[in-house]
């Protein structure tokens, strides 16, 4: 029997960004190519394609390119020679070619949104400091946002919500970027909404929210949304989100009517995983744009959500909003305040109708250590887990695990409740920098001889098909 000829490998499809560049170059007039000074059109094609990005990520309807895209010397030289219409042709071509690869159109669900890909930007990272990033009165709390925004460093004249002009970027000192404002987003094409001001960052109005540009994505079957000028998104956290969704799959029982606490809620990164498990979630977050994103995202997923008004924070018992109020069935309750207040709020809550807290998430990088001791006292018997996020050198992970264990042992050395604690797992989520990992330390806290007398328990059936993106 004659052997069958080997099957030819399918040719690799052309990179859509490279393809867009090649098509665009064919539209440029010869004088432009001559002025660039690279010789022939073929040479120009090779040089520009080699210096162009090859990767992208879609957060509908935005395409986000990696840091440094279209910023090399060859691209700077070419783009400086072009008029606005010629540059527009390039950016629209990139969006069009990526749209063809991605399938382009997001289905209209929960009210719908724009179809197609219409915005293009470069993610230049979240700076540790920024001008106008705090109001001077915010301590170390919430934050939690991630990826992309504003117009880093330039002087911008913008009218605030009351019509007053303010200049952003001039005469302001660099401050710690506590709210994780993405001030270095480089916008290439499309309407991203008004330029951020200090006023709109720190005390936005309903009009600010409506005028801003919002994007959406779906991970593990969960919708998330955010305004890229104001808040970040960390795609690499998808692994940790999925791990939380499967946390109670096997031998860990999920107690009925239990709670999770997220001390750095952001736009709902991990809070939404707890909510999908059926837990009620108490969130702390200081970035008002992250709070609004969390509220919108909860609605998109069909979960009731209550955002505490600042006026109510000091004038009423927290339990009125957790167990009552206008939305007593809210899956998620958000406290828009510094998480240094969380311990006091939880003590107040437990003095009334106790919340059975199974998980406390401490998700700030590079370290969430200021919240650990307070988080320990939020858990309820018979057992619970702390999830402590920290950046750790690969060679130092086991040493750091021992240090975390020793820290909690010290805090519980004379514990009258007899609680026991063990760092039962260290999850390496993603690389943060060369040789440095974003780690999550799972700290399991148990009470002695209480398993039989604790709250009613049930095995939650977590269906993995529900976790698919």
C-alpha cells in the first residue's frame, strides 16, 4: 500500500499589524517615501514592519498595544513627516486588520455597546508616582486598579465639573499613585473621553462617568468593565481568578450564607470570583472610578450591588446596608473609603448580625502587609482563609513563606480563642519583573474543636463549564 504524502503545514496567517502597515505604505505618495530617506519602498517596509508591535489585546471596543509600540526612531521619523489624515489611515488599518482576526463584533448583551473596534492605544504602564493622583488626605487603602489612561506629563487646560479651569501637570508635585491612576496611556486613535483633571480623578460627577470611554472584557465567564483613562486592568490575574472559583471544588466545604471581604477591590478583579461562588462580598476601594466600574460590572453579571454613600459611612450602622436598606439582596456591598477603616467597620458589623467571613483578600502589590493583622480578625470560625498578595523574588519564596508563618504565629502566640494558622499554599500567579513573581500566600486559620458546632455547611457544586470564557 503506497504511503500517503506528508500533509503540508498550513501557512501561518500574516500578522494583522504587519499586514496593515504594508497595505498602508502602498497608499503613501512617493515624495513622502523619498523624504524618509530609507531608499526604496521595500526597504521602508522591512524597517517599519520589523520595528512594529506583533502583539495586542482587545478590550472591546479598544485595542491595546504593548509599551513602546510605534515609538522607535524609524517610526518617530516617519510619523513626524505625515499629516493627520495619513496617520489616521495607519491607525484605522491596524484596527480593521485586528478586527478581522478577532471577529470584531461584541454581542449586545445587558443593554449593548458599540460594535467593532474603534479605539487604539499603547499601554505604557502604571507609574508609582503621578501628578494630581491623590487629594493629600487619602492614606494607604484601596487602589486596586490596573492598565492604561490619560496623557502623562503634558500641561492640559480643562474645565472641571463646575466650569472652573485647572491646569494638570504644571506646578504639582509628584505624589504616590495610591489610586493606581493610569496616567501614561498613549492614545493613538479614537475618542477616549475628556482629558482627566485632578477634579475628575478624585471627585468625579455622574456626568464625568457618562462622558468617559468604557471598555469591557470577559474572563472565566465573568464580565468586567472600566474606563481606561482612569483605572487599570491586569489581564494576568485570570489564573488567580480561576483558582478562587475552584477553591471549594474538592474537600473544602463552602458554608451557607457566607461572606468574603476584599480589602483592595479595584474594579472587582477577585470580588467577582467570590460573588460567582455565591458568597456575599464586602469591598473596600478608594478610587471612585474603580468603585463605579465595580458597580457597573456587578450589574452586567446580574448581581445586586450597594455602594455606601460617603454621607452614610459615619452616620449609620454598617449592617443597615449589608442586611437591609434599599437593596437588602445585594450580593456585593462597597465601602468607598480607605481600608484602614475596614477593621472598625467589621467589628461594628459583628456586634450586630455577625457576618460569617470565609475569605479575606488582600490584593495589593508590591505588598499588602499593612492589612494582614486586621484581616486575620475578620475571619469567622470554624475556619477561613486569607489570600495575601506580594511580589517576591523567585529564590526568596520559601524564605518569605516562613516569614509569613512566623508573623502570624507571633500574633496568635497568646490567642485566647486557640486559633491555629498555617501558610498552606503559595500560588505563583505571574512574573512581575525578571526574577520576581506575583505570589499569593494562602493562610488557613482554624479554631479548635468547633467543626461540629460551627455554622451549617453545604458542598457547593462548582460547574467548570460555567467558568469558560
